[in-house]
């Protein structure tokens, strides 16, 4: 694969409540940054005592997502879904939103326009 | 003059009949590359002696060492036969093709007509459809013989033709020219034995001198090497290696025979045809014998190279990863008779195929996301070849299992394979369509999104097929739900010109259709 042209920045938010983990993603989520994102998400989910039921990802600064990047989200969905949990994406850019819709991921996770909306949405 | 005017169309007609017959023989033998034939071939070439006899026989009937090479390449690719054994058989197949040379020396008229009539009538009988390739081969041979009859009849009057005299005197002026003409003819006509028979026929009728014919026959070997260089790029894997072997052996035989003839001319030593004089043979038979000598140099080359040949060829034509993909890793001959084992092997092979499928999309990814290396056309070809192998294996297992009664699982596996084959073809088209769009612009962006979406769904399918849990299947079912509205919206955007030029819009529409179909196939494969 050609050299990575950009990086991913993860910002771990303080815990929102007992069952919610929040994370901001900025930059590119692709095959090059996949592992970094996976580890960041796992760390944030593990930090919730008794296991998180909601993962909120602030995607407002996420410029690009590839299929490899989407697989990270799919892994998170797979982890939370059996316990009735969910993944919520906040403010994805149009290109990211389009990919989520076309890939059918839209049927597996929720999208919100703002982080506030996501934090206050019913579990 | 009148007789020349009559002879020329007869000569041309004879040539056409001859080569039509040759084509007929080759196309009739194409069916022999089937899996069943490969298995029979494996049994037939178990030892070097049997491989040689098989090569001679098959070469004599097919009149094409290349046809033998292609049948054996399939067997080598699927691991049924070692490459060295295949090289032996191909080398001797060249000797078999020399049989045609002797036809020029005998009266063929009645024989040709009898075979033509009998094989032609038999071909029309539906009851004989099972032996159609054999009848087609006979029919083709009869056509070739009948063509030779006309060539012979036309040759004598042509001897008096001024144009022919100019051509033959030009050729006679230089041995090198005759040698190169032989090579050129072989490049155009693609049959050394065919060219040799015609040259021998013309020599027997006094149109060409024997030395000229010797040089032209020797030159045909160079033509074979030229063909391999020109057309070899369409081949791959074992087929390419065997073709290279044929090319190298041809250069060897060509240089030995051409060199001998040239040396004889310079030094006064006897040439190959003069060596046969004590046998008191007709000119045609002695030239046919020389052609046989030339063909015998192929097995000599194989003998000289010995076990080193496969190593050289591996260096000359290293196997690409895509080619190794075409070779089944799990299907074994013994499993065909054991339904449970056969199905297990098919399941593993299908999973192996499926794991390689996402790579079909690599070429269509956006700049910076594209893995380097794999040749997309070769990859698609290899996946299709592996698919054919699995289908043939399943069909054979199904036929055996039909007697036992329960064929449901075999049919399900067969249906799964059909889905996979179609998926491979749809994804190749989708990737090609996306790649063909201009690098920047909304059409390319959308195509890349479709490609990425397909890739994600494919990976989820893999998770399911690899024995994933219920949650994996549930997620795939959700991802592959009907997306008619979405696609309709996309088509509407395309029809309102949001994706650039008319060509780009058309590409987007086509890519959307391919994507929709691919998602449907993935859903079917998962049994959602």
C-alpha cells in the first residue's frame, strides 16, 4: 500500500455516565490508522466499569473513512450489540455519512447531528 | 495458361481446406481439457515411457504439440502431474505431429473422401453426440487430407507458372531467406507439420528444391519460438512454462537442423535428406523422415535438460501469487467418492476463494488506499479458474452421489459456487468501472464509496462463512437489507447530471447496478 498520507487523532473524553464511553476521531480512519482506532475504542470501552452500553464517536473532524476504517466501527457494534448496546456517530461529514448509508452500516448504528444530542439521546 | 488459371484456385482451395481441417481438429480437441480428461491423462502418463507414448499418439491425432501442452498444463496446474513429466509428453507430441508429413507421400483421394463422408454423416447423428470430439477430429483430418489432394493436383500445372518460378527462384537464392520464410510461415499459419506437409508436397511435384524445403522446415522451429514470445503473454503459470519449453526446444531443433543444412552446403557434407538416400525412398518420404528427425530433437532436448528443465522454467516464468490461487489446495481426487469429505473440502476451497475476492476491488480504491502488486485481470482469471475447478469437482461428486440418493447438500454447494462465480465477475466489472472514471470528481468519489461499501459487506460475509456466531449473520442481514430507495435516489442524482459528463453518469448508473447485484449475491451466499 502507498504511504499513509494523514493520521488519526483520538481524543478520549471523560466518562459521560455509568454506561457511556465517548471518543472524538479526527483525521483519517483507514487501513493505516485502523489498529490505533481499534485500540483507542477498546481502551475507552474497557474503562467503563461493568462494561459500556453506549459508544459515542464524535466524527465532526473525521475527514475520511475507508472500508478498513468502517470495520473498526463494525467491531465496536459487534461488541456492544449482544448486550443491547449501541454505537452512535455524531456529526459525520457528508462523505462519511454516505458511506455508512450505502454500506448498510446505517442499519447497525445511529447517527446524531451533535455530540449534545447524542449524549442526551435515550439509551 | 488455362491450366495454370485452373490450378491456382485449386491450389488456394486446397490450402484453405487443409487449414480448415486443422482448425477443426484443434477445436474438436478443446473439450479434452476437462477435469475428467485430465484425470485420465494422469493415469496415461504415469511413467516416462507412457508419457512419451501418450505424447506421440496425442500429437499425431491433434497435429498440435500446443494442444497437448494445454491439456497437460491444466493437469500440472491442479497438481495432478509433475511438470517434468508434462515436458516429456509435450516433447514427444512434436514427434507425433511428424506423422502428417508421411501423408504427403501416399495417395489420399479415396481415403479422404471415405473418412469425410463417414465422419460427416456420423456427426449429424444425435445418438453419437458423446463421441462428437472424436468424430470432429476425424472430420477435420479428412478435410486436411482432401485439401492435400487438391494441392497435389494443382502443383504440376503451377510448375509452369511464371509467378511461382519467381517466388521459388527468390527463395532458392538464399538459404537464410528460406530459413526465415519457414519461421515467418509458422508465425502466420501456426502449424509446423502443416507447413512441412505443404512444402513436401510442393517439393514432390518439383515446385521447390529439397534443400530449400529442408531450410524452410528448420526455420519453422524459429517461428514457434516467435509465437511463444508473441502470444505467451496471454498464458500464465504452468501453461506459460510449458510454452516456454516448447519455444526453447524449437530453437534448439531449428538451429541444429538449419545449421546442419547450411554446413552441408558450405562443406559438401551430406545433408539430412541425402543421408536417407541409401534407403531408396521417394523424395516426399525422405523429406518426411527429415521432418521426423527434426521433431525427434525435441525429446533429445528434454533428455539433455533432464531434471533441470523445471528449475530453469521456474526462473524464467516465476509463478505469481494470483496463479497459485487458481490451483485448488483442498480438493483431492479420493474425496469425490466420499460425500462428507468432498463437501468439507469444497467448503474449505470456497472459503479460500472468498478470502481472495476483496482483492478484486483494490484497483478501484482511491489514491493512497490502494495496495500495490496484484494484477487485477490475472486475479479475476485465477478466481474464475478456481471456481471452474470447484464446479467440476462438485459436478463429479454429485454424479457419484446421485446413486446414493441425497444430493441436497451437493446442490446447495453448487449453487453457492454459482453465486461466487457471478460475484467475482460482478466485482471485477465494478472495480473496472470505478477505475475508468477520472481521478477527481463526484463520479469517482461515488464509485469509490460503492467499492468501499462492497468491501465492508464482503468482510462481514467472510466472518459469517468462517463460522461466525449468530450476531455476525444478524449484522450481515441488516447490512444487506433492501436498499431500493437509496439506489433509486442515487439513480435520480445521476439522471439529473450531478456526476459530471454523460459518460460519467452512465458509469455511475452501471456501477450502482453492479453494486446492487453484488450485495444481493452476498446476501444469498450467507443464506440471509
